[in-house]
C-alpha cells in the first residue's frame, strides 16, 4: 500500500512540478505570490481557503478513503 501524502505536501509538489509562475498563480487563484513562494519553499503553511483555491486550480480533490469491510460486522 503506497504511503499517504499530506495535503500540504501534495499542493507543494504540484506547485513546483507544474512550474507555473507565482505571479500567474496569484492572478488565477487570488493567493498572494509571497505566500505561495514561502509555502513552496516550506517556510510557512497556507490557510484552508488558499488550499481550496489551489486545489481547484490544479484539479485536485480530497475524498474519503474506502476501508476494507470487516468480516462479521
């Protein structure tokens, strides 16, 4: 089973892999580029509303993990 990645790590990785300029991300998501740069460098975290905007922009979704059913229940 693959190790789960924290949401912040997934967002940070996506920002860095896509290589979209921070100014463009700021204009498209409303998240300040200074915050984006610090977040991408791991210097700070971001607010949930910013994470929502970034996840929406990149097409990322958070959903429940299906757990295997237990026998006898």
